[in-house]
C-alpha cells in the first residue's frame, strides 16, 4: 500500500491515461486527454524544464503534479507546481510526496518563487499553508449547459466587421499570435507573461491537440484580427474557451462578445454539450460577459505563493 512518486512516461499510454483520469476527477471543469498529457510532456519549451509527476499506489495513479519554470515571464526564477489528488485518494500522503518532488526539481532549476493553484476548500487551503505557501489572488471556473441552456441570439455585425474562423489563418497564424500576445500582456495575474516566441506559441497553443482552430472565432476589422475567442475541445462533448480578448485599439466595441457568441453557437451546432471557461476573480468585465452568456461559477481556486531562501 506504499505510495510512490515518479515521472510520467509520455510514450506510455497507461501513464497518460492515469494522469488524465486523475485530473478529470479532481478538475472536471478543465479539459485533459491522454493525448494532451503526452503532448505537453514532449513539446514543452526547453526553458520550462517541465516535469509531469504521478503518484501511484499499487500501480494505480492517484495523484498528479505538473511542474516547471515560467519561461515566458519577464521576471526570472519563477516556478509553478499544481498538485491534484483524486478525491477518493486523499489523506494517503500522495500530495505531500508530490510537493516534495516538485520543490526539489524547481530548486535544482534555480526557482526562488513558487506558484501553485489550489481548489478553494478548507482542507486544500490548510494543506498549502502547512507546506509554507501563502494565499494570493483567486480565479473562477465557469460552466455553461450548451445542450439545454439558451444562448444569446447572434447579433448583426457592425459596419466594417466580419467574423472568421481560426482555421482561416492555418496558412499563417501569426496575426492570431500577435493578438494573443497583446491580450495576454493585459491579463490580470501575479505571474506576468509575455508571448515573444512565435515558434513556442505554435507548439504550445496552435498545434496543441486540444486546440480547435475550427471553433475559434475571430472578429476582423479592416482585414486585421481585432478580437478573438480561442477554443479547445476534448474530442467528445466538452468544449472550453481558454482566452477571449480584444486588441487595445478596439476595446469597448463588443467585438470579443461577438466572437465568443459565434464560437459558442458553432460549438453547440457541432454537438458539444458543455462549455467551460475560467476568469481571474478581478477580471470584472469578462466575468460580466460570461454571466451574460449564461455561465455559472462552478468552482473557485486560489493561487498560493512560496518564496524560497
């Protein structure tokens, strides 16, 4: 009955399935598949020193951690560890073993400030604080019933605006990279990130197995992308938006809402029954937009921070 922690073997289907299964049990409002787990392990940026970990008991995966360096941040030496244990396998020591292995790896990579997302429950928060972490900002997971809930009707396009699919940019996605980089720079976070590496963005975003260029919608003004809603799917019935944003010069015109509404309508027509998204709790405008669509908060997570040395 001993719990062990080891690296995920990305070429081992059973490892990827075990990691995805635990994540689905612990975080049913996020999309994970065996294919995405294996892809993340093999296509992470070298500077991220990314290391997915499994906690096993009697050969069964009961806990997971994704660990690495925030390589695209202007602030150096920041690490991340996100530890999740299957709800029916807590209090067996898996979480503490995963934290120890993660911190050893990050310390060896030179990290001095560690960030961890923790689901907002008394037990989880006490666990983080016991390991020396302090609470920072929070974020919401939101869910929309695509199968049965109403969607706002499609709106008439403003003059000079057109809607396109992300797949329309398959030959040259760089305009979407530029827009994603601009909106990400203004995203509320205690871990600032900058998208400056186009090739890394292609690997981590555009070519990711969960990403759906076909369901990603783009509001275009004068031939240039002005707002977008980026979609992911699990290949089944679950759909998620991972970023919705507008270029600074076009904010306040409802273009992001227009793109997201288009994506949601097309996702429902394609047979997806659940829609998920996430918002920083301080991002009032996006929370209001999602409530307008009918999303409801289904969970809260808290970012915890530990400074070493």
